[in-house]
C-alpha cells in the first residue's frame, strides 16, 4: 500500500484549518479572490473524472497518483520523485516579468539551496557529494543572466560527481545563443528546460539546443487563457526535437496575488492556494494530445505532488544525520519516536523481558530515571503495553546555515572549511494513545491494513499525516 487515499473528502477539521490559513495569508485581499463554491467544486470534480476516464488507457498516475503523465518522465523528473535531487538557485534576478512568478526576482544574491547559501562552487559540489544527490538543477532567477557563475557551478559539480550525475538547467531562453549552448554542452549539461511562456511561446531559441544538449524539455505553467496556443503547439513540439513537456499548476503567492486576482481564476483551498482552471487545462491538453496522436511525453507537475514528495524527500535526506537508533523514519519523512512511560520498576522489567526475547541494545533505550522506555517499531510484536502509557512523537530534520538554538541540532562537516547544521524540529510531542488509538495505529501503521488506513478514524487521527504521503490529486474545496 503506497500512502493512504484521499479520494473522499479530507476530515472537516483539516479542511477548516486550511481555509482559515489561506484566508489569513491574504488578509484583506482574500475578499477580492474568487474562491471555489460547493457547486463549482462538484462540477469541477466531475469534469476531472471525465478527463481522467477519457485518457485512462494511456495515462499513468505516478507517485501515489499525484502525477498524471503520458509517456516516460525525463531522468530529472524521475530523480526528483525518488528524492535524489538538489536545486541550486544560482541567482534571484530575472529579465522577464511573468505575471505568475511566485517570488520577487530583482536581486542577484548568493547561490542558495535548501536555505543554505553557497558562495563557492567547490563547497556546493562537496555538499552534493556528501548528501549523495543523483541529480542537480540550476535555477533562478534566470541562470543565463549570470552565465560565468552558472558555468563555474556546473563545472565544479560535474568534476566532483562525474558522469553519473544528471545535470539540468532552467531558463526562459531569451538570452540563449549558439555560443552559450556550446559552453553548456562543454560543461556536461544533460538537460535544458525552457519556459517558453515567458516570451509568447517562441521556439527559435529552444531549437538552438536541439542536437547539442541531450534532453530538451519545455517546462511551463498551465495558463488557462493560453489553452489554444499550447494545444496548437502540441503536434509541432515533437517534430522540432522537444523530448518532454512538463506542465505546472499555477499557485497563488503574496507576490503574484496582485496579478492573479484580476484574472478570471477560481482559487482552491489547500496547504497553499492553487488555481482550479490550471489543473483542468492540463488534463484537457492530455486528452487533446491523445486525440491528435501526439508522441511527445507530457507530465503534470501538480502542486500536491511537489508539496508531498519534494518535501518528504528533503526530510528523509536530512533525518539520517540526527535520527537515533531506536527511532523510525515514516513514509512522509518524519522521525517517529515511540516510548512507554510509567513506573521505573515496571519499565525495567519490560526492558529485561524484551532483551530476553532477542531485542538488540540499539532497539531500546531506557532513560536514566527508568520512567521512559524508547523502542524501535520492529519490537512492536514483542511489546507489553500493560500498566504503561504509549506515547508517540514526530520531528522533522531541517537544514540551516547556522545554529538557531531553538532546536536540538547536529553539525555536519562537508569539507574541512564548511559546516552545515541539521536541526530537529519537533512537530508533535508525546501523543498519548489510548488502547483504541493504539489498535488503530497498529492496524494502520504497523500492519498497513488498507481498510484501516482509509477509515475516518485513521484519517482523523493525530498521526496519519505524519506517517504516510497522501495519494491522489488535490481535493476541490
């Protein structure tokens, strides 16, 4: 069982919390936004089901059904989904002013990834090596605005990691020349991704890369009002040498709200606010592509995919540096800690019994005052829960350039001169499980029984979202 399904509505408390958070984020502007209504949600859900049904024979719903795709993904997208990708924002400045851009793009700044600045190419290359990334992308801003810097970082990473690393670059393409293509090729770039929506869907610059960079991808937001333009391009893209078409869902941010609120979009509630028509456009384009016999692979990079998979991948990579031996890593990437809390004599007896049954020392940890016995999930079948409280906690491992002193931390040295801090951010501490909750946890988490995992009791529990990646596309509310 991969994840748990949210094909039915999320728990009411969860939905209300998201709605309140969305409204608070945009404060006074929230009244100017066209939020989805119940009737519109029902109609949109039906439209989505019809589109998915129409392409069901050709489509694959990858990564827990969050990523509809026609044909294969690019190697970079595969690495992203599997959690082996580092994205370096080489600068924060762009020469285009796209209405949908989520952040300010007017300062070159220092290259940064995962909140960590890297002003030296060699330090970033050591970081990539230390964390064992299989893919690196160079993004911005616009990477070609700082071409010399971009080439230096490409060179450093390629030299450090060798040919096994998949290396790609995002660009709007407006500054590309044949000379620049040659320089990118010389540094071993495997893939180049163009946002052709930045300049009216022109293909001239893109064609300079065909035949020189091994993989040429178009990666654009799904802009509803450009539906006809993109639809007409579908049969052309494959013929001009494009290898993949990646379509993103538009997302509302405090930076682009001024632009998006003037358009006739329907806004969806969720972990972040997204555009309904953007998702429906992608699915309709897939239907059109099939009808036209388009050979070009098309991938929908939905917001829920990015939110669920990219974030869980980061948590998993970081957790190995700060996890304890008796703890476990959940599918969602959180560090889970389980403990029995009770009388010191009782817990000492339980620890001795577990050792007698074959429990290894690293799977147990009895605190100095003996009132708390930590244990690994592998010992669950051996546990005696009588006369004690079962408590569960969840923490997230995050990277930081400096010690914040707000959380437990560990310093990681990537080379002789550079350290990175891994902090342990506790999200939920000491959830006490009753006997009924313990039974639900055992069936849903330890045994992974599908019926329990999709039950209202499990979905409404405090631990469900920390344990599994939710499957399926975004709910409409």
